[in-house]
C-alpha cells in the first residue's frame, strides 16, 4: 500500500509558479470588473433587504396575534 501512495505522489505534478500567477491575475481581473457594479447597486440591495425584513415582521405578527 505504501508503494502505491509513493508512486502516486511522485507522478502528480504541482502547480507551477506561472500557473499560480495566471490564476491570481484572472481572479483579480474579475474582481476589478465586478466590484464597481456591486458598489453601484448597494442602495437598491439595501432597499430590497429592508422590504423583505418588513414582510417578515408583518408575517410573524400576523401569526402570533
């Protein structure tokens, strides 16, 4: 069993530095593209969250009274 594990570990290649840099670059580009859109929509997100909270409070108050 130990020989199988050692053989498997020797055959597996890890990520190279170039591959890791490319992955980080792609993630950073996605963040740069998505963050301005999310920040511009924050007021509408907050408004919808407040409306949902109000609906929950009304629903709970109707259940108990």
